[in-house]
């Protein structure tokens, strides 16, 4: 019976760890939202800018 309790405890601990990691990632994303948005916009502009593709050739 002790082994069953430990096994269930490990599964619960993994779930708690995943929830904590997700919460930390969401908090970091909210903290650096302006910088991440600006970076994403620059990447999208570079990828979908037709003049970048034609200037390369």
C-alpha cells in the first residue's frame, strides 16, 4: 500500500510542477509583453516583406 501512495504522489507532483512552469512562463510573457510584441512584429515584417525577397536576387 505504501508503494501505491508514493506512485500517486509522484503523478500529482508532476502535474503541480507543470502548472507552476506554465504560470511562470505566462508571468514572464506578461512582464515582457511590449518587447515580445515588438520583436514578433519585426520578424513578421521581415518574413512577409516582398522587397526583402526581390532585393536578395
